[in-house]
């Protein structure tokens, strides 16, 4: 299970969470319980999809 960075859509809290990729959709903010989204930083560290630039914020093919 990877540590992923998330940002709350309600309160803006940014936090890291150890989570299974299959459980990402159910994750909620630890402060306010709001819906969160993955916050991408830096370059891809894993295998890249065809045409990937290495920047996960613009690459829908990267699954980290």
C-alpha cells in the first residue's frame, strides 16, 4: 500500500495517508470529514503509460 497525498475539498487540509488504491474513493478528511481528492506532486515514480510526460497532474495513465 502506498502513502498518497490528499487535499480536502471542504477545508483545504493536505495530508498523507497509507491507503489501498481500491479504498481511495471512500477516504474522507480526518479534520472535517469532507470529500478529498489526490494531490499530485513531482514526477511519476512508477511505470508510465504511453505518452506520459512524467507529471501525474496531467497524466491520467499513471496509477500510483
